[in-house]
C-alpha cells in the first residue's frame, strides 16, 4: 500500500488493550484513568481478521502493544496465531517488561519471555527510562524497577533476534542517567534508543522543565564517550537514527519525533487501537472506525480491504505535533 506522499505501508501496530499495570504520567495522566468496557475492545478473532487482510495488502511486520499487552488474558495464544499468518514475517512486542518472568500458563514453568520466543516473536521492545528505583516509581507510579530489569534479563536469555530498550528523555528526571542506561544496555546485550517526549496524552510534558531533545541528549552522551559516528544504513524498521560509540562499538538510537524534521518521510506505519480505530498517524487526530466494518454481518473481507486502502489514502504527510497539537486520546489508548 502506498499513500499520496510515497509512504509505503508495511507495518501495523496492534494495541490489544488499553489496560496497564503501570501508570506512566506522560502516557496515562492522573485525571484520565478509566478503562474501556470489555465489549468495546476487539476480540482476538477480529484482530486476526484485520491482520490477515492487512497481510494480503502487504503488511509484513506487526508489533503487539497496548496498554501493557501482557496483561490481556490469553495474549500468548493470540500472538502465536498472529505469527502463523502468511505474509506476516516479523512480529514484535512492546512491553514494560515487568511481566516477562511471570509464568505463561497456569500448569507450566514456561515464562512469558520463553513463550513469546516459542510463539515466533522476533523482537521485544522494553521501556526503561531510569535505573533509579525512586525515579522509576515516580515515573511509572509503581515500584517495579527490579521486575523490569528481571524481564530484560529474561528476554535476552530467551534469545530474541533483538531486545531493544526504549528510554523516554526527561530533563531533570533522567538526563544524568543516560550514561548509566547506555552501560546497562551494553552489559545486558540490548539495543538502547532515546525517545523524545511527545504531547500525545498531555501537552504538559513538553514544558521547558521536562522536554529534552535528542540533540541535547546526544551532546551529553558525547561529553563522556566522544563524538558518535552516524550509521545512516543501520535500520530497525522504524524512525530511529543510529550512532556508534567509537571506543566500545556500541550502537545507540535516537527517536526525535519533535525535533527531526525528516521524521515522517519514511513512515511505514498504521495503528489499530484496541477498540478498532485504524489510525494513519500517531500525531494526528485522524482515526477511522474499523470495528463497525468488522461487526457488520453484511460486510466481508473485501470491505475490510477497501477500508484499509481508504485509511492509507488519508495518511497525512507528517504529524501535527509541532502545530499546537491538542491531545485528544491518551497514548495508552492508542498503542505506542
Ligand atoms: N506498555 C508497553 C511499553 O511499556 O512499552 C507498550 C505501550 S507504551 C504506550 C509504548 C511506548 O510508548 C513506551 O516505550 C512509552 O515510554 C512510550 N510513550 C508513552 N507515552 C509517550 C509520550 N508521551 N512520549 C513519548 N513516548 C511515549
């Protein structure tokens, strides 16, 4: 699928739940903490139907996200079915990592990490903004740093193709920890990426007090590690720019949605929210109700296919985050 700006769409992010066991303030603001009623959330069968039609149209990569995807019941069986769809070559998951060491099934010792690997998941992205227990608890609303670290170790041990750590940059909160986070990623064998805060759930996150650009973060990192070498050919299917630390050879990434003006040029993504809205862009209010199509007995897969193509045709050239964007939907309810 190609839109009118030349974006080639091959990647679908699927949110399976808006529920989460953490409460990150930039994702789920305090004043806005209600979950969707279950009947509004797409069933696994409905999501698999969307994925199959998407695969026919050229979607080859899928990432399961949320909320926290590992909080949804039977998500492993769903992921296993997703991995077996013809044409879907690469399935990943985004998680806060805290449930990766939990048993996957009531009557077995297999953990979520090993069960995901066995299901066919190739990459695991784990959020980790800080290694300071107190800061972790403040940012996420939960004292789960050790669970997240155990989860990262379990993911690395499970042998996924890639384990990526996603650190959201926050001035005064983790800017003094960037070196520690980099060292931690190297020791664990994970690929770390630093992400700029986006005003998805709340515009307040972009205050002078809070926002730290990838450019500033890069300078802070270079202060200790020397000049980073750009790696323009190193790609992981998303918008990150990668650099190498000359002395250690370690690769680190930056995701600068707010300050990188070329950010949207190679966007290949659509997002499916857990209640069935298909969104052509994270940073635009456009969203289209696919659940109505899926639940209409008079409509078939051809109608789902047409719907996909109509949404792709509406994909904007770039996101609106720099244009006084007003948050309309919490990140947790979109799927990061
Ligand atoms: N619970 C899973 C996790 O922790 O990865 C999946 C969902 S979470 C919404 C996905 C990613 O979005 C996380 O890495 C999180 O840090 C990021 N995120 C959430 N709100 C954000 C914001 N306002 N700006 C930048 N990144 C954000």
